[in-house]
């Protein structure tokens, strides 16, 4: 019997395929088997509406049985919370096109009056070496309103 050596679809390492499994594409490593199951489940969810419906219902039932799971997880994993906080801030920054800036009179020598300004990037304009095109507009809002808009949601 000839030994068939093939490349694993998950880790790209060469392995000897079992003769009993002619379509074997994954090696026996635990991580590769998990990847095989993950890909199968993804394909099944995309192609089978009944499977997708049953998976959703099972997930909802588990969530109802374990209502405090995420609160407990966040308490036990502060590094997860910090990483998530940084990712959310980056996502918010990329989504928002305006930046709110507070200018104090100590920052400038009277060229621009102190206050809260909204800086908006102008698309389609070319900037020179040391300048950029920014539209400065007065914003009628107190700093308390700006701070409350930045607060993170706890739920």
C-alpha cells in the first residue's frame, strides 16, 4: 500500500494521510482539527437555514441560562476589557469625521479666540508640506456635553 503525503489545509505542514480517508485534508494536530470543525460549521451555517436557525436558538438558550457570564468574564480578565476599550476607541475615531478640540487662551496668542471648535477634514484638497486643510467652526455646546458623548457604555 502506498503512503500518501499531503499538505494540511490548516497549517500547511506535510503529513501522511490515512488510507481509510481518501479525502483527508487536515493533519491530526488539535489546532488543525479545530480549524476543520470551524470551517465545516461556517459552511453549514451559510448553506443550511435550518442549521443556522437551530444554532441561533441554542445560543440564545445558553445566554438565558448564563445571564452573568460576560460580567464575570470581564471581572476576571481586565486585560480583555482594556484591549476591547482601545479597539472601540480606534473604531470610533475611524467612524467619526469630526474632532472636537478645546482651545485655551494660553495655547494661542490671540490669533484664534478660546473656545470649543469642531475640526473637519476636507477631502479633495491638497495640503502643502507643513499645512493641512481644516474647516474650523464654532460649536455651541458645553464641555460637559462633549464629555458625556465620549463616555463608554457599560452594557
